[in-house]
C-alpha cells in the first residue's frame, strides 16, 4: 500500500497509527471508536500451540518458533483486561497437531486452547472472553475445534465463516465462486496476497465490535 503522498508501511498515517504504534487493523478501529486501551498481542505467523517441527525434533528446533501463544504469551495478557478476543487457526492447521478435546498440554491445538482458557477463567474470572473462527481457508477440523473448546469452557464464539449475519470480506461458507472472486477482489491486499486489506479491516471491525458488545 502506498498512500497519495507516496508513503507506505509505518511511514503512512493512512495505515499506521504512530500514537498506538500499530497498523489500522480491526482492533484499532474498535479501540478508536470506543476510546479503549488496546493491548495487541497479535503476531504475524503465530500459532496457538507448539509446532510440529519442534515436537518432532526439539534439539534442532526452537520451542518459540512461530511464537506459540500457549507457550508463555497468554500470561502477558493484563489481569485486569475487560475483553479478550482470541483468533487462531490459519497458521495452526499447517504447523501444529489438532489433538482432541481432552488434551491438557500446549502440544496440540485443542490442548493449547484448554490451557489458555482455563488460565484466563482462573485468573480473570470477570473478563469477557470470546473466540473467533476465521472466514478464509480455515480447515473444517480446526473450525470445529474452536467451537468445541468454546462450548467446553462456556466461551461465546464469532463464526466469520458460517454466520450469514456477518458481512463477507473474503471467503465464507456457502458462497459461490463468483461471489468469492468479487469479494476477494475488493477486500484482499492484492491478487496474490490473500490477507484482508484496509477496507476489509474497517468493515469487519463492526462485526467484532457487535460481538464484543453481546458478550
């Protein structure tokens, strides 16, 4: 992205907020509209669980590769947080083991969610916690895992993939190929870069905000 003044990346005030020191992704829009203090723990390429590579060969792979949230990062969430929103899966489905609902370690996707949610409920019993199912390319098994662990711990979830009340910005369940083509053309970064663009983040932030207000 290059703005009308030829600036890009963190030099462009159109896409980067110097005050908050973050890009204007969906949490930025929510925080700005509601005058909230925002703690952004999202990291590019991050997983919820430990990676397959580390588990297969721990001597030659760094445990912190892909910066697993359930390793230590979840304990950095402030204990006085009012709202906690967790969205994982797209990186996990390629790099972590799925596991099963009874797993209790951070070595699988199911288990890592169990570890994190139990910690939050023990240490932040009054925080409003929500999980999110991504709307583009997430394997059905990982979608179901998020639903399963959310129900297990009594946590509401926002299904961007399957909830027809949520505006489609990229790919959603049930969409025809033409609709997917048109939405991706409008709301992804480039033809080859399938991440959501500025317009997508601004639009979808309203769905996240409505969800947060409900919980």
